[in-house]
C-alpha cells in the first residue's frame, strides 16, 4: 500500500490524511464536522476546533488514515 498523506496545518497542529488507508467509517465527519467536512474544500480545516478536540476525533479513526503532530511553540 502506498501512503499518500496530504497535510493540513496551522501553528498548533498538523493533520495528515491518507486517502488510500481510509475505509470511510466517517468517525471524523460524525465526530467533528467543523473540522472534517467533505462538502468543503479543503475538507479538513484545523482552525475550526481546538487541538484537543481534533486529537480526540483522530484517535477514533479505525483505519489509521488520519495522523497528527502537535507543534511545539517556538
């Protein structure tokens, strides 16, 4: 399997999504539509919720299609 991660970030967090890993369980969309909204482009907007909220929803992803890195303050 080729991982095709696309990154979405701000100064606090980077979220990566792999289309090839996604099983469309929709835990992200159901869990935090303000950030994960397939009707918008980009479909992931990390500015619409706190880091803690985003991390909680990413941990629900059963396929591993979503990953994150919390950025350290400079």
